[in-house]
C-alpha cells in the first residue's frame, strides 16, 4: 500500500476529482462518490480483491446507523409540514427572537437539541423549520441552513453526553461536570459566530436554489390544513422524539440499573423514538391534514431514496480514506512539530475531521493519543479536551455523510453547502478555540482550569 506523503497527495486528488465530477461534469453525486471511492482504494494500493468489500461495508455501516432514521425522519417531517405544525413553530421562534434574530434562535435551538440527539437525527427533525422561517422572514434559506447545521455540529462535537466529547473527557481524565460547563461556555459563542453571524453574512452573498421555492408552491396547493393546529401540539409533536432520546440519556446516567433505564433504553433508541413519533404524528396530526396520506408517504419515500444513496456513498468514500491509514500518518508527522499544545490538539483533530469525515472518529483518535499527555505537558485536561473538541467541529467535506444530510435536507447545491456548512463549521471551530484560549487566561483562578 501507498505510504508517506503520497497518501496526502492521493487524498487531495480524490477530493479534486470528486468536485470536478459533481460540479463541472454534473455527474450524479451518488455515482461520483462511489466511483471515486473505488478509484481511491485502487490508487492507495488496497488489494483489488478487498476493494469491493471495503466500499460496500462503508456504505452499509453508514446506512445501518442512519438509514432507518432518514426514512422515518422524512415521513415525520412531511406530516409536521402538511399539518401546519412547522408553520406554528416558526411563528413562535419569530415571536421569541424577532425576524432579524430568528437565525440566532434556530442556531441556539440546534445547539440545545444536539446535546441529547445525534446530529443526523436532529437535522432531519428540525430541517422543516428552514423553509418556513425563510418564507416568513425573507431571510435566505442559506442563512437558516448555516444556523441550524452549525448549531447542531457545535454541541455534537463539544458537549457531553454526546459520545465524541464524552470519550474526550474520559481520555483526558477531565472532571465531567466541569467539562460540560466549560464546553457550553465555549459552544454558545462558537454557535453565534459560525452559525448566526456568518450565516447572515453568507446568506446575503449566495444565491438560493429553487428547491424550497418549488416546494412552497406544492405545499400551498396540496397541504392546506383542514383546521389550524395549536402551538402547543406543534411543539409537543416536534419535541416527542427529542424527549424520548433525552429520556434514554438521563435515565442511563441517573438510574443505570433501574427498570426505567431499560424502558427508555428501548423507546429512547433514536430509531425507535422516531418510529413512535411517526405513529403519533399519523394519529394526532391527521385531523389537521387535507392531503391524502398515500401522497405524503409517496413523496417522503421518494425524497428519502436519493438521500439514502448519497449518504451511504459518502460513508463508503470515508471508509476507503480511513482504511488508507492517512490518519495515523498525519498524527505521526505532526507530533514532531514544535507547536503549542492546545493549537496542536486543535490541528490534529481538525485534519482528522477533514480527512476521515467523522467528527466522532477525529475526537476519539486525537484524544486517545494526546489525552494521556495532559499532565506531563502541564496543561489542564479540560482545556486540552476542549481544544480537541473545537477541532472536531469542522471541516466537513464530501467524505462526511453529514455533509450530504445538510446538502439534501437543506436543499442546497454543492457549492452552497461548502460555503454555508463547511466554512460556517470551520469558523465555529476557530471561535471555540478562541474561547479555549480565553479560558486559559484564568488558569489557577477558575476551577479545573
């Protein structure tokens, strides 16, 4: 197999080929991702006989994690939209934050929701608000996609009990309670900078595609509610899967051996929680929907199909890159560089995030290597852990399945996704790192710092 600097060259060439196929030649992203995955595997020297297995395993493992979730999430969102529930929630956000600050409200909502709920699930559940808020405020869809996506990924990468940050806290031997507290302190400014401020900036400069506008016309003609749904019911339905998943998290922490944790361990599984929510939506929201249920199911499943294919293909590409050993090579190379430890931790995590596509893998890998060094380096385990988490926020590239979830559910083009989601996440990560350095100024004053 190829080793050394050629791994980096092949990785960069594979990304260039992917962008060229999708953007220049207009090849379907699913075909582009699968084709580049096969070509990259051959180029790095993976035995020919093993290439199909690695690609298909990466595809299958990704869909095993999010496949059912995406299918159920699309149906759930379809019923929320058709009943008018999304409109009610959007109106409540507008009332609470005002028109101009509504992207900040959505970003902070995302940050709160993604603490107990995985990024993919949270984006699927909340993405229905994007169109409604954009229509009501006249603010670009790109702004709201940026606000929601960045808000979600910041807490997904920084705040336990999300698995990645939780492992970071364990590997650095940081006090979990203090870690959560300081993670929240870092996450809020990062969300506002990368999600809200940058979202407002990029939304004014990026032309919005026609996806949502076309959908608006369909919604008006097909999905006019029978009667007006209440705000309380709307929030109840949206929060149902979140509450079930959060109940699982809390019960496992507080009552690990009790029967309640067993119950919530089942109903709070993300797939079961969303399935229960879909059934509840069908029953509770039906009186508010005029469209035939068959048409809602058909539209939802049709939308889910291409999303599933592209998400799985992104996972396949990521699996090939992971198999190449590029992560281990980058870490071995960078350990010889004379860089301040907090910055080194951030760069480690950032590069692994970009090259491997998974924030969780980047966080776990970086913290397992650098975590045990915290005391030897004379650095606070909390600060080291937070620097690692900040690096895991961005950059999200097409080898990340989350990139395609944002792209498809946000109804953006590839260039729009890169400008909104990828750069927004990167700026949020830099902002979080800035907060880590700000906290370091209070070393010896603040507890744990």
